[in-house]
């Protein structure tokens, strides 16, 4: 899958979008962006980074960075959800979860 670099954090980790996921330092951070205005810690976020518009997990993004991230997420989700092998895997995982909930082994 293609990787889109959104930004590099102050500690040198890369925030990138790979498929339908946002990764920080190669580990899953989030699967969607949250507007700072809707975030429960918006006051603290804006105190530290006044230009923050969106959050990608624990990482604050400016409006321009969020636009890059959202475009990459949209493209990644479209490719992921239109892939027949990925659809088969999602159905398989859902069936396994359902069987586990029902106690079927």
C-alpha cells in the first residue's frame, strides 16, 4: 500500500497514512481525524498549539496537514474497501467474532 507522509513530530517520528489507517512511527494511531472544536481537551490542545485544527490520535494537525491526511485516508479507504480480498477478510473476521460471541469454537 502507498504511504503518505503527513508530518514528522518533534521527536522524529513520522505521521503517515497507509491505506485506511494513520500510523505514528509505524504503529496504528487512529483511523479518522477529529476536529479540535469537537475534542474534549480542546482548551489544552489550543494552548499548546493554537493553529491546531484536527487531531490524528495524539497528534495535532494544522488545517493544511489535515487536508493532506484526509485526502490520503479517503484514497486509502476507497482502495481498501473496493479490494475483493480485503472484503473477504473483513467478512471472515466478522464471522469469527460472531462465533466467539455465541460461544462457537
